[in-house]
């Protein structure tokens, strides 16, 4: 995810920015359950 979270925090002051979920392109077709858990 690189600097994505820190970039978003600096561009959106006052926003609540939570940890992201890194999904590698080669695993995207198997990521549905990971995404569902992360959203909850």
C-alpha cells in the first residue's frame, strides 16, 4: 500500500482514515471473504 494511508491523511485533514486492506492482484479472485471481514 506504500504511502497511500499517509497521503490520504495529509490530503484529507480531519478525516478518519483507518488501516487499509492490501490485496495483491494475483489473489483478487480469492479475496471476497477477506474484504467482507475487513469491511465489518
